[in-house]
């Protein structure tokens, strides 16, 4: 969520909630691409037609104005210093003010708008400053920015989406008068107008200039009063609007070029609407950010050579065109950056669709018992392929397989085979054995708890594991992305490397979700209401080294509390009994208390 959105939330009294981690991984471009249909209307889309086409697949159609545009766009005036630029801006503002022409001055930041306002205070105080610090009067200032001789200093965002009407806005003035009279409050609550619901008052004011059919007496009364006030203010507004048109209409002054032509065009668009006259001009300095990026130093040296002072501008259409070309280059660079970011997000988007599809099934209450059984089977098959790999059964790691499922599918007594048992063993047979055990546990739980409870347990286990693993995966993908650009030094495409490693990490996450879900489902128990919890020993105390039956040598029958000296023998070391065999191959009773070979590898 951007700062502007949070400011709106604070202004409207909405509780500001912390953004979720999942939301933070979605770019704005990818968010909009999730919609099946996209469309819109704006007056500044032509400058970003390439981005709309390549990212969203949208075609741009330019619709001509309903009336011919009469606005005059003067060439940029370039000054040597910021101080010289501001002096020229103030001079232009005063000239327009004297002849009754309204002026809207657009700045790139709140700080610069306040700086310009302080300089203008030396000559006049008859102006308004519109920025975030004065947002309460935003509607009033914008509505009256077209009055005769009005001066408005604002950021480039001022008035977007609103027509600045020459001579003033009669509709706004009528509603302002209704507010002053507390007309709506008296309608809603005649006895105690001060107790009227503010939301109902605003709704009634909104409907005052509406045209929808209604039988509501309050709305009809509000419309009647609005029409009376509108008819009262309209003649004066119309006469003043004509005077403003003769003065040249609204004059737009830009104090700095933006990196994006769209922002500049939006500022210009405040003037010359509905076929009204208007004018615009940008006042620049060689100290502006955009000018410094594109040869401002060379132009400054030239002006020093020609001994041009800070109050003398350079005006040439060619320079204006050069600046627009520079803006196009910056727009192209920024577009490539956004496009590259989207390539990375495309990888996450494919993964996100899979995970969210799984979560959607759970949240919709679908029966996922078959999927949980498949997860159990897939997990067992994967583990058996890992620990029982190859055709040489002597190299199968039965101990690792036993420890992997210890406590939920296997016990200490499982998978202790002799060489003679190998002929009857197979990877599929062991997998079937584990799967049957798991299904027996699930069936017993379903009998004990009932089918509805069991279905809910399945959904809870899966959802909990998916959410936990997915959040960790997001962090891991972010960390991968931070350093993946270094692969470019090795002549590798970072996006391709990110895609390959990202899907490897996703596969690992899916395996973890599968195993964690079935393990939780097999081991979870429901505490019966009113039953006292039974205390049980969870961990068995063991000494350092070998515990008989776990595949390593150690002391047996040592007195409690007495230290035990443990002989550590590697699995591939010769057995101390002197047989000449490796310890893992030997079957001596002294160092293999069970009297059998584990044949672990």
C-alpha cells in the first residue's frame, strides 16, 4: 500500500491495517492482469501506449475532443538558476492577476509550493495554496480556481478528475450555501439539527443535484432548494466566466518538468476544457533534476560564455522538443525496469495460482480426503525412492527410512533385516506396508471421531501447513531475487536462473506441505471435553553415542547416574571384534547387541 493510500485512510478515519506478506509480493501490473477484462478512459494514455500494449494487451484509441481545443502551449522558458525561474513565475502570476486571468501554478512537491507561496507573499496575499496540509478546503479551492483573478499554487496532482470552470462553479456555490444554512440537517432532524447523522447529510447533498427518479420527500426538498440557489448564482457566474474568457482563460504554469510526460499533460489538461480558451507554459532552470541529467552543465557553460544573467530566459521550440525526447528516454528506461520486475513476478504468479487453488478448495469446504490419501502415498513413494535407491539391497538405508517415519508410521522394531531376508524385499512392498499402516490409522480415527470431524481435521491440517510453508517460501524467494542479478556476471540470464531455482524451491515446498500435512493428520488427537490430560513421557533419556537398536555401539545396563564411556565406531570402520568386516556388515553379538546385522548404509 502506498503512502497516498494510507493518507486517504487516515483522512477518512479508516482503521489502517498492516499489509499482508502475500499482498506485498504482487506488483500492481500483475494485480491488474488477474482480471479477465480491462478497460478504462483517460486523457493521458497515449504517452504510455507501449506499456499498455505489451503488459496488459490493451489497444489505445484516441478520442477527439467534442469541441476544438483553444489552449495555447507556449515554449518552455529556461533560466540559469532556480531563483531566476521563481522570479519569472511570480512576474507572470502578477501580470495575469492584474488583467483578471486566473492562474494555476503546479509544483512537483509540497515544499516547493510553500517556497513559492512565501516569495509571492511579498507582492500579494490574494492566493490559495493547495497541498496535503490544506486538504480540508481542497474541493472549495479547486472549484473556485477559475474565478476572475484567482491565484492557486498546488502540486501537479491538484484538480485531477475535476473541471476547473471559468468564472467559478455555480453548483459548488449552491451546495456551499446549503451547508451554511444547515438545510439538510434541518430536513433530517428538525428539532435538533446538530444531532443529524453526518453520513446522511452528505448523502442528501450528493443527491441534491442528481436526476434519478425518487419519491423521497427529503431528496425532493433538497433538489428544490439546490435549483433555487443554482438559478441565483448562475447568472453572475456566467457573466464572470465571459470576462475570464476575454482575459485569456485559465493560465497553467509548470515550475518543473516531470520525468513522465503524462504528469505534465495532466497539469496542462486543467486548462482549455470544453472548448474554453487557456494557456500553459513551463518555467525551468538548469538546476532542475531533469535538466542536470541531460546536458544542463553544457548549457550553463554556454550561458556563462554569452554572459547571460539569471533573469534572462532561453525560449526555443527546439529545446522543448529535446526535453520531451529526454522524457521519452526516461519513460522507456522506467518501463523496462517495471517490465523486468514483472518477469520475476510471473514466476511467483504461477506458483501463487497453484497454492491459492489448493487453499480455495479447503476454504470452500470441499472433500479433500482423496487428496490427503494421495499425499500420503506420494510422500511414502518419494521417501522409499530416496532411502531405498538402487538395485543393490545391501546398500539400502533402512535405518534412515525408519528414523524418517519414527513416531507416526514406524517404531524401533521396524526394518531390521538379515541378508537372507533380502530376496523377499522390494521397494514397492515396503511402500505398501507403510501406506497400509497410515490408512489403518486414518480409518481408526474416522471410526473414533466420525466422518464430518475427520473431514474438518483434514482441511485444518492442510490449510495450516500450506499457509506456514507458503509464507516461508515467499521470504526465500525474496532472498533469492536479491542476489540473483549477480548471475549476469557469469553470462547467465538472471530471470532464467530465478525461474529454474524458484521452481526447484517450489517443488521442495510442495514436498514439505505434503509430508507435514499427512504427519499432522496421522498424529493429531482431539482432546475430549471433560477428560483430564494424561501425562506421558515424551522423550527417552539417552547417553551420548549408541542406543541399542539404533545402529551404533554403546554400553548396556550401566547404573543410573553413572558416566558411561562410549566407543565411537564409524559405520565403515573395521569391527573391533576382529572379524575383518566393516562394522555395518558384521553380526557379532558383542558390538551388535541384537545379534543381527542392520546392513545399513
